[in-house]
């Protein structure tokens, strides 16, 4: 799942063992502090201590059964482990707990339904995420992919344009837009975005590149 699920863990530039020790101490001192256990879980995730992260996040939810961020982050762990059922349950609980703060939970459900090849439910979940937060660029990109797979070319192009608008330096956004433009018949512009995706480090599908070159020849 997206890095947005784990709340800027890349910002943790301090020595992780030291941070973990400090957070563990804080949790012992305040065993009912939901935020402390949530943050401990996040730090464990950053350190790759997954079992410890699960326990800390579960404790956070035990303290406050309306705390949707720990639910979302715990769901991200289970998704990464391939346990789609638990991931779905946690994201649905997060939505029920705090509907107005559920954009990421809906985005995660979109991924879960996509993994299950239920494209209609995936699209509905992505669109719900966008309804709550229209600036989630990754969601627009994921939505583009699903719409493209379903052959909904016009909607896919609109979603692809939005994703590239929100993240103009994203190689995936430019690749998605290149594909959407290809199916829309705008081969020259598609080529431009494909080259931009490559410039930004994206490994463009060789068959797609060949098909596009053939259209332009």
C-alpha cells in the first residue's frame, strides 16, 4: 500500500534503536496512551519489526476503538502480508469509526478489490477516496489503471490527466497518461508522455512502446 498509510515514516531520520527505546519507555509510562502506541507501531514498521508493530497497533486500537489511523496502518501490514480479509476488515472499521477521515481507507479498499479482480468495487472505492480527498494523486493513478483495464478510455484519460497534474514529476503518472492517450488515439502526445516517464526512470513496457511506434510510423 501507499507510503501515505504509514504517516511520513521517512521523516524519522534519527537512530531507530534510540527512537524505539524512547517510545517503548513512553508506552510503559503511559499504558493507555493511544498516540504513543500508534507511534511505536509506526517506528516498529520503519524498523521492519512487523510482529512488534502489529502488537503496538493492536494495543492502540484496544485503547481507543475509534482510532482509525492505527486501523489503517495495521491494515497496511496485513495487506503487505497478503491477508486481504484482515486488511479489508480493518479499513472498513476505520471508515465506520471516522467517516470524514477515511480517504486513505477507501483508497486501500480500492487496492484490495483490485487484488481480488473486482474492478467495479475497486473503482467505487477509489472514487469514494477521491470524494473525501481529491488531491490523492496515487488514487487517481490507481483509478486510471483500473479504468484502462475495463476499457473505459474516456474516464481513464480524465483520471490520468488529474494524476499527472497533481504529481507532474511522477514517472507512473506520465506512463499512465501515455497509455490513456494511446487508447484515446492521441499517439503523438502519448509518445511525449512515454518519453517523460522514461526520463523520470520508469521502465516502459516494451510492447507498448513498439505499438506506439507502429502507430506513429
